[in-house]
C-alpha cells in the first residue's frame, strides 16, 4: 500500500474555518485528520502540503518512521507550525493504519478507557456575544441574557457548562481576550477589580438560571500570568467551580509556574482544580510539575 495523494479541505463555519487533511492510498483506504489555522497558525496548510510532498509513494503504515523523518527534515525549525503540520499528517496516517488493521483508532492508542463521557456545554454564551445572528440564536447583551441562557442549559439536560470572561460595562458586550491580542489588557496581562467583579456577576447570573445542580467550568485562556490566575480563583471561590483552565506564565511557559498555579495549599490556597499546558509541545519538561501536584489535570498537544 502506497500514499497516492494528499489533499487539504476547508469548511467555512461562519467566523472561523475548519480544516481537514485527507491522505489517499492506492489500496483505496483514506485517512483523515483535522487541524486549525484560525488561531495564530496562518500558513499552516502551506507547511503541511510542502511536507506532504515527501510522502507520496511511501507506505503509510510505519507511522513512527515517517514522523521521525519529518522531524529530522525540519530539525532546524522545531516546534510551532512545523510541529502542528507534522501532527496533522501523523493523525491521518494513524487513521489509515487503523483502517488497514480493521480496528478503531482508539485501539492504536491502547484501547478505550470508557465508553461514555459526561458532556458539558463548551464556550457557553461566548459565540452569542458577536455571532448570534449567524447562529440564528438570541444574542448575549446583558446579565439577564446570561440568566436566560443558564435556564436553557438546565432545560437541555446539561449537568455542566464552560464559559469565558464577558464584560457588559462598556456599552456593548465584550469578550475579554487580551492574551490573544483581541481586547485591552495586554501585553501586561494583569488582573483587575473590573474583571474580577464581571466574572463574579457572570457566574452568579448563570447560577440564577441553572439552579444548583449544574457545575461550572471557567476557561481563562492566556489572559493572565500565574499571579493573575491565582488571584482570580481565590476571588471566585464561592462559586465552587469544577475547574478552571489556565495557561500560566505566557512568556516563560515554565513547568514551575504551572506547578505553582496547581499547588492548592501553598500557592492558590483554594481547592479549585486547574487544567493547563494546552499548548506545551513536549511532555517531558512538565513531568516534574505534575509530579508535585497529584490529582491535577493537564493536557498537551
């Protein structure tokens, strides 16, 4: 079996584009993967397709060999877009190999841990701030709209929701995202009483709508440094969040900063779980941080 063609496909989702990689083989098997260049990875498709040129005519099944060779070919530009490009190719190769073996992809990764997952409403209210018309849904303009959305979450049967930071005190609703350069507050990324109070009111509004049985998750993204995350989770302790996601120490991205934000008794003095390391490019530097904070959640890609 040989790789015969590699194609990129793109779907306009209204305010972002979803991208997919398709690896075709002469045996008729096709591997798929998804990637995204809407968030800082401009030009990713070009990099993927240039790397893909090397794979035409190769057997797609020795995935580790192929990815090792791709890393070798790009050794002087490690990480970043190069790593995202290799990841998109690798995922599609794994899909081909699983199909060739007649097994689900999860079997390639050691098999499933569970067959059911609890579902939470992600980005609850976030897209309705600016894209409600495209979605054909009621917009979020006030805290009362937050309360109504909370009611809708409960009525739909969700047991948890995840939201971001909304500001309603400047005439028009604002999604607070200085970490992505999309609102004031950067590059210093310091917390403020204004943001603390806005989040407190936002979560209270959701609680008024959902009642006591829906749990809350808070996505703080890249919007603060380590000290800011700690300050916010302390300020929001009364809401008993299931967890908060932070990407601590934006410039350093140091394991020690992650460990500090995760270590509840000595740093944050809160019982809140912290999920982090979303964009760490290697797992090994983070093992020391995770080992000092048992029971915390982390993700890597």
